[in-house]
C-alpha cells in the first residue's frame, strides 16, 4: 500500500456535516461540501446529550458524515481498483468503527458501516487509512459543518450557499497558485438514504449497491491538483494560530503527528499495522472458500436484534 492518492477530511456538528477533499498521489478538484441535518436528527441528538432516550448520538452523526464523505469522493476522485484513500475524522468511535468495519454498540452506525464496506468492495479500493484529527485543529471542516447559522461569520444561506460557501472558503483557505476550491452539492436522493439509515429504517443492500448520482460540483471550478495535503496541514495550523495539525491513527501518543513528515510517518505506521500476516491465510484454501462462498452482506431485516 503506497501513499494516499486522495485525502478526505470531515466534521459533523449538531447542525450538519461538512468536509473537504484533496488529491495527493493523484489529481482531483479541491472540493468542499456540506449537508444540513433535518430537525428530527438534531432533536434526537439533543435528547441523548441531555441524558434522555434519544435515538442518535454525536458519533452516529460522525459516522453518517464519513459515509457521505466517501460517497462524495466516489464522484470527485478516480477511485479505480487499488486506489488508496486516507480519511480523517475528529471522532474516535468513528475511526475505530471504520478501522474494524464493525460497531457493537450502535445499530445506526452498524448499518452505515455495512453500506461503506459494500461501496469499498464495489470500487475495489485498497484498505482505508482512517485516522484521527484533533477537533480543535479542524477548522477547515468546522466552517462548512457550521455554515447553517450557528456561527454568524460562517453563515451561508441555503438558496445561495454555492456562491457564499465558495467565497467564504476561498477567502479563508486560499489555495496555492491561485487555484480555487470547488463546491459540491450532495444529491437529495443520497441525503435521503443517509437520513433513512439514521432512522434505522430497513435498507436493502441493493439500495446502496445501485446508488443514484451522489451530487455535482456547482459554480466556478478550480483546477485538478495533486500533492495538496502538506499544504492543508500548514493551512490548518495557520488558521488555528497554533502549531500544525496533530493526527493519530488510533489516538495513541506515539502516533501524534504535526508536520507533513510526521503525518507521512504516522500513515506508514498505519500501513504496517494494516498489512496481512506472513502466515498463510485460511481464506486462500479451497475448503474455506467453499465454506464461505455465497455469503453476502445481509439486510438489517435478516439480522437478529
């Protein structure tokens, strides 16, 4: 597994989810996106946060945001077989769930993870490098995820959000060589699927297999560019007026990273941990293959609760 071809970073708030995508080993349009939660989602998380019986947690929203990030990347990036993607989140449970492709404590997250696993399989992407980014160093995603009115200085009206987010993001985080961030609007059908998963509605895997178009770029377009991740590290550090961003695959102190070199070192440590063991895998044997042949990701209706 080589260095990441594409990198996506996202953040979810009580208001919505937002993030950005850049090319590293391969070129893509530098992209920023956002999606607002419907009111019922906000209400359920507020209940949970108040100690009441809400059906959703902050981590459920973060997992939904990570799935949305991947779906946007399917449209923005050339995710051919073997493509290596690194995703960053400031939510530790989400990072753990995606690295394990399992959640024991959240039915909502479990369905979202299974959908992500299916999309990874269909695209033939190499194993994800999912890493942790400290929340207070994540301003580049704070802006789109909080651009719905909670922060007046970042507010982008829905009927004009393409132009207003375009102007705001390019003024706050101007790209090198006078390049431009391009705004991506997720499609209503994709958003509806994610909202249905948050409701724990039964979704057949075919619904995730045969997806509608995830959305589209809107407004002015920048230029497809690679090798931008090092710049985002410097930019995030500058925006927070602190040292450069700290990153961690598993929130262990030894994996904390700040400079581009430290980030690359952290990614390399992650890749070493992700490599298969040298002993022969039982999955390569004929008997094992026959035993598991025909299994597929089942719908929630077939699972025991």
